[in-house]
C-alpha cells in the first residue's frame, strides 16, 4: 500500500507539472493550432497547394493524384518525389495560359531555369507536360522512370545524358529539339512503330550516335534535320517510309544503311546531305531512289530477297 501511495503521489505531481506547462505555453500552442487549421483550410480550398518546396495541384475528380507544377527552391540536383502530402505524383506540369481568373500564364515546372543540372524523376510518374523543361539551359542529365509515357525536353542546350529506365512507347514531336549538347542516345527497344515523332531530334547539332530499334518502321518529317554531327546511321531492318526533310542538312552524314522493306523516301529527305552514300541491297527501292537522286549507292554484302 505504501508503494501505491508513492506512485500515486508521483502521478499527481507530474499531472500538476504538465498542467502548469500547458498553462504557461497555451498561447503559443493555441497560435500553432490556429495556423495549422488555416493551412489545412487553404490547402483544401485552393487549386494550388504547397508542400516542402513544391507547388502542386490535385486531381479534381478523385483527389488521389497530383501534378507538381513548380519547384520553389531549385538546386543543382533535384529528385522529384513520387508522393506529395499523401498524393501520388502522376505528372509534372507544363506551360498553361489562362490558368486562373486573371488569365495569367504559368510556365512549365523547370521552364527557363538556369540552376538545375541534374534531375531524377521518380518511379510512378507518367507524364511530363509541354515545356516542362524548355530552356532549362544548365540541365546536363535527366533520368526518366520506367513508368514514363509522355515527355518533352526542348532547348536544353547543356543536356548530354538521357537515361530511359524502361517502358517509353513514343518520343513525342520536338521532344529533344535544340538540345545541342546531346551526343548519343539509346532508344528503348519497346518503342512503337511510329514511336519517333516529327522533329524529335531537330537541331541536335552534337548528336553523333543513335540507335533505331527494329520496332520503328517510319522516320517522320524533320526527325533528324540539322543534326550536323551525325556521320553514319544504321536504320532498322523494318523501316518502310522516310518522310519529308527527315535528314535535311545533316551535312556530315556519310553513310546510311537502308534495307529492303523500304517502300517510300521523300524527294527532299536528304536535302543538304552532300557527303551521303546510301548502303542497301541490290535491286531494292533504296538503290532505285539513290540512282534517281544522284546519290552514290553501295551494295551491302548480302543477297537481295524480296519481302512480302
């Protein structure tokens, strides 16, 4: 009984001490609670929310996913999170005009940024909006997740390294336009038939090496125009069409290999490629095209077998 009384005295003492502390700090605690409530209310009422250096928007229908629209305190290396304030990050914001009642413009998340040099996009993020990285002039390296479905990286003049981690199905129109420091790129094998859109590498003046996966069958308009460092290119064996100005002004291009499934090449596909020699299979459309356009032709060391 003596011990019980002793412990009861201790509990009463600490309860009294705690109450004294609460009374002493009740004003700061009250202010903190009010601020917290106001913050939560603002977060729930506003279309844009703030969390640890990012501005984001939530899906207006399910409120389960988020789009990060702005980085408030950029640094040289940025790792973009896959979740933000209990929301799954689904996209990175692009350029929007008239996004509020005053018709103001909103830039892409990294548009015109001159600080960031390296970006890692976390797994789970699927979409990168138009102009998200436009004119991010210091960006040298970007790592894209296997979940990415759409992206655009325009006029990032310092970009040298792009790491695809998997499931990219299409490189959109103008995706790497003006990335003048990009020297080499490995395109994922699971790209779709028309997976490289028009102008995708237009103006990549340092690009000297790129693979064309076998899934690709069409080279779109302006895809490699003004790639002035490209010297040779081995096209996919399944390429069937090469469209207008696809290799325009590739002034150093000396060798391109075109196989027998080719059906159409635009008259101006190789405009300004004065050093070019086409390597192909004797009797194929590639040889016919070369002869008609006064382009030197060299036979590949294989027997021509027409395909269906």
